[in-house]
C-alpha cells in the first residue's frame, strides 16, 4: 500500500493510506500530537486481519501540510469527514489515541451517522484550564528546534525503562518528533487548549470503549474514567501503561480493541 493525498476545503493536503483487504470493514486510526500515521505500524498486522485500516497524517504532521496559526477541534474533525467523503466511505469504526481520541469524540458528537463503533484511548473530555497551554505554545514557537519538546513528549509517552537507550521503537518516535514542524504541534496544542467536551460527549450514541493507562500523566486514568462516565453506555478498560498504550501494552491493547470491535452486535 502507498500513501495518497486529498485536499481539504481550506486548501490543506492530508496524506492517508489504506492497509488490508478491500472487502473488510474500514477502521480509521487517528493519531497523537507529535506523531504520524506510522505510530500504528506495530498494530496494523493484527488489525488488518479483521479490518481495512485507514490511517492519515493530521494537518501539521507527517506528510500532510503544515498551516500556521492555531488549529481548532472543529477543523481537525472536518478534515476527517472530508477524507471520508473523498474516499466514498459512509460509515467506519474509529480508534483514536490522545488528540486522535479527542477527534474521535468530535466525530461521535457531530457526525454519529458516519461512525460504527468508537475506541477512545488515552484521551479526555477536557484538558484544562485553557491558560496552561499558552506558555508551552509560546515557548515552542520561540525555540530553536524540537529537541526540548521531543524529550518532554518521550518522557510523557513511555516508561523510564523504554527510554534508557537502544529501544528501536522509541528511537522511531524520536525521529518523527524531531522532524515534525513546530507550527504543527503548536497549532494542535491550541486545539487542545480551546476544546471542552464534558457536556457534549454525553451526546455520543455509538458503542464506545474508553481505554486509559494506569500510569499516564498526560491523560490520566481519572480522565478516562470521567469520559467513560459521560458517554452513555461506554465501557472502560485500564491498562498498566503510560500514554502510548498501543505501543507499551500492545498485546493487551489489541485484545481490548479487537474484542470490542469484533463483538457481535
């Protein structure tokens, strides 16, 4: 499979790719800030046994365009809808992690008819107060490079033993972070700063699984529990991980995701 692009209504190129057989139901994967579609590379072989997997680089990341200025959650969600429209996909399963999980919540709220089942991993309905994001955004845009931000992300994403050197998976994430444009991270942080789904997530009617990491310091286990309590009928699974549960706890993560998505209606 190779990468392709669409262009959104505001002129931004979004890169995407499919993996898996064309006759399988489609599972859309949505990424964390500071990553690209390759953050799911380790899970794609197992997922494609059951699904045609659709991955994309969010605006500001990977091979997609990097517009300057703040992004909004509404715009990030509409990027996904325009992608689905361009590909002629009416309904898909959605799995999002971190910011990808916030985008997935937006889809469940604003476009439930496009979603089959939702998996919201290591995410939250709200990450306020908003003013806490202003200084990190300003500092990042003033920084000479992505080195300090890369170190911070990696400490937040993975347990200390994985960061002690020689971990090929962590090294791949590090290279991706260092290559990411600061404007893309800062724009995405602005979307996180400005969103609050604590009330509207109650409108989600799609079958939903919330996954949280027991040791996650970005979107805590309490954030996950709060989200699962807001979404009607949502299930909650706690994994013994930090933030990148799909990587650190891959086997348990895949068991939870596939068990939920393949369960008979």
